[in-house]
C-alpha cells in the first residue's frame, strides 16, 4: 500500500479545465443511465460509435495529406500512395490556388507549388488525376474559399473519366468560418462566403449525393490554441451556423445533415481526447435530433477525420515525432474515427519525404492489422474514468457553446474577432507554459539533447523551375482555349453571383471552357468584395 | 520634446505576415509577448505584400519590423524587404524574422541584413531582450 496522501500528489488538470482524481470507481458513474446515454454502437446517441460493428467490419480510411509542385509530380505521389495501400486521397494545394490566384499573379511569386500542388485550370486537375480510379477512391480536396471551383473541376474530370456524379465520393474542406480563426485562407467577407457553401450543399444534395460538401474543422482552431473542449464547441457552433443558413433555403435537415463531415485534432492527453470524441458524438446527435428535428439517424452521426496532431510535433529530435504519431493513431482508433491522417515526423518543417509519408501510413496499418484495434468496438466503454470524463467533457463543450451563443453565434463571434483573440491568447499562455517548463515536451524542455545532429533535418527540395513550368502551362491553356466562350461564361457567372441564383452550374460552365481559377475568383471579388481582418488584442 | 516625454515613449513594433501563408499563431504569440513587455505593437494581419509592410512601417514610424513566415519563402521575402527598406532609406529599422526557419538559412538571412532570426520555439524573453538592448528609448 502506498504511503503518500492524496494532498501530496501533484494536481492534474486537463487542458479543457477538468480536474482528475488519482482513482475512479463505481461511485463516479453511478448516475449514468447506460442504456440511454452510452447505448449501443450505431444507435442514438452514438456515444460508442456511428456504426454497429465499426472497425470489425471495415478499418478506418487512411488518407495522408499530399501534394506539391505541379499536377504531374503530385499525380506520381498519389499513385505511389495508393500502391502502398492508402485507401483515399487528401489533396494539398499551394497557397495561390487556395487563395484563388493564378500562378502568374504577382502575389503568387515564390509560392507556386510550394506547400501543395498548383492548379490554375481544369487542365491541371485533369493531369493530377490521370489514371487514378476516381470511381473507386474517395478524394478530399483541402481548399476553402474557392472550394466551389475545385469541386466543379473535379466533377468535370470525373465526367471525362466516364464516372457518373452519383458515384463520386469525397469531401471539399470548405469550412470558411474556421479559416478566419486559424489557417487564414480567406478571400471574401463572411456572408457571401457562407452563401457559396450553401450553394454547394444544395447542388450536391441533388446531383452528387455521396459527396460531403463541407467538413467542419475543429482541427485548425485547436492548432491555433484552443483547448480540446473549445475545439469541439467551436466546430459545433460553426456547423450550426451553416445549418441555419442552409435551412433558410428551404432544404430539410435530413436532406443534408448526413453529409456533414468533421475534422478534429488529436494531440494532447490521451484520455481527454478519447472522451472528447465520445462526448462529441453524443452531443452532436442530441443537437441534430432535438434542436433541428432530424428523423433520419444518419443525420445525427458525427462522421469525422481525426488525426494530424501537427501542433504536438516538435522540430527538436524529429524522430520522436514518429513515436508521437503512433500514439496519436492509437488515440484516433480508440476514439472511433472514420478516417485517419497523421502528420509525418518531418512535417513540422517541410513537405514530408517519401520515407516519412510511408512511416505514417505504416503506423496506421500496423495499428489496424497487428494490435487488435479493429477487434471490438469502443473498448474503453464502461471504464469508470472514461465514462466519467466523457460526461465532464460534454459539460465543458456545452459551456463553451453557450459562450459563443451569448455573443450572438459563431458568425458574429468571428466577425468581431472575439474567437480569434481568445484562441491566440491561449496560444500565448501555452507557449509561456512550454517555456517555463510547466507544460512538458520531451526533447524541448525536458531531456534536452545537446547533440547538434538532433536538430538537423532533411528538407524537401523546392524546385523553382516548377513555378516557371506552371506559368508556361497556364499561358498555353489560355492561348488554346476559346476566348469567346470563356468571356461569356464569366459574364453569366457574374450575373448569377449578383442574384440569389445557385452559382454552381455557372462555375461548371466556366471551368469546362478552361476559365482559370483566378478569373473565376476575380468575378467573385468584384461582386462580393474582400474580407477585412479584425485586429483584436485587448488582453 | 522634453526629457520626460522621451522616457515614457514606448518601443514601437510592427509584426507582419508577408505572403499568402496563414499560420499566424506564432505572430500573435509574439504580439502578446511584446505587448506584455511594455512595447507598442501593430499587427499587420494576413496576406501582406512587402510593399504594404514597408508602407505601414513608414507611416507608423516603427522602431522594429518582425516578419513571421512558415511557408518556406523566408529567403526571397526577407531579401525583398531589406532591399526595399534600403531604397526607402529606412536602414535604421531593427529587422527580425521568425517562423519555420531552417538552421542552414540563418546565415543567409543575416547576410541580407536581418538583425535577428528567431525560429519556431525561440525563447520569448530572449526576443524581448534582443529588442530592448538595441532600441534605447
């Protein structure tokens, strides 16, 4: 028996502000109605998972974020990842593409093909997906303010492959509200940006029924400094803003709620993350059923990609990130995610090398095939601690949601800069915690290595020629297209953007005649204007 | 200006995000750090050109310009900034660069004339000290 008294133990408080006892027992969960609050996997309120048999039936989808230089180089990497057993694609675009700038735009200088692949026109996306079986894989397009244009291009590529739209599976990230909080690829003001999202939802619900038109990202908000409870709360408030907007168009909640996807972060305390996801599933089911009156159980399921964990990785002793990645994957699996993606060990400072990307993929495969993570559903259910913590996390998430609603909802809270300020101040406190050693990071502020080679890393070579090639290709596309039909398509798009008409058919028409991403974005800039960032540092 | 006014004047810093990179966690942590250290800090917000940054520095008459870059484009952006500062006769500004800066690029940045380079994980107090030692108010 231990001699130490509880008061001598170090206090443990989770990032979300929950105090943890050294021991949990039956007393801690005696008020839980298991039938009602935990229930069966695949049944309301889905605490234990959204499918009855989860990974026993099908392991999680493995989808590493990937893309660099031009479409041709990225196409090679895609094929290689699929050969290695990856089951879906997650496309990284360069910053000019994400911001709707063509490669020859002066603002794009030095950034073409740097952090992802450059796409100027349909021609590039055709090359990126050459010989890729679009009908067999699902594709995630990580792009936000101009997601509508990228979706249109992807649909046309599918058409050219002879794949009907009804068969297309995939996701456009398309969560503009989180871009204003973290990640920062915004272009237009809030209202018209949300209108574009709603146009896509409406269009997909009728024409591309297996496609997720948006994926709400707690991930980047957490990466920007939010706690796990805030991550979930803010993501839910964002999703609610979109839902309310879409409902105003006359769609019913069950027409589209089953196609809402989420993207969450993993790093941090293992138990807190697992409880976050279990609580999140239960709370989301309640919101969709009780607040929005959904009838279809599928509408109530929190479907997600979980992983990444970039914020937890360190540039110091980068190989330690392989170990962190393995734990993050374990957390994702114990949390019942549908899709998993890990940041590679070198991703804190460069585009992942082939070797690093392969280790991430193998990490997930080892977990699925060697460790028994797929044997049985939600193996931590019934644990005194996990069930207690799931309840506590749910309460915390609700508290933070209420704070946003007091501010008038997420749109107002973002427009005023309230969320941005709060999250950045927390990032500051976290950094101070790291620097004082209060928050421990191995190799950074504890067991710090003095050996020089522990900081030496291999960088992805950035090829300046790739940018020049891309500009040349853009010139060729512009020279060979029918300029008259481009001008007409853009004029029609402008007219539609000025009314309440759905812009998707007009974007499709424009991309088909090889109007560029930059040209289409300029039309929207003319009609919608541009977002002005609130600079709030009151704390 | 009397002596008291001079003493109470704060160090004025512009923290800027050049280029298209939206990773502003680091930049905002620095804003909070320098404000807590008693400096007056202007944050540029995202997606600035070098021209816009220099314009702001000139208009606001700042003592220090800090650029935060995570996109990998730090060499070309810093070179451009230093050239433009020289052109405008603003060589007295203290220039700091931070973000995802590989060890092997630090020398090149200093050759361009950047005064201090603070890669991810740099000590916050050291940044404050670095500025205070070089800007006397």
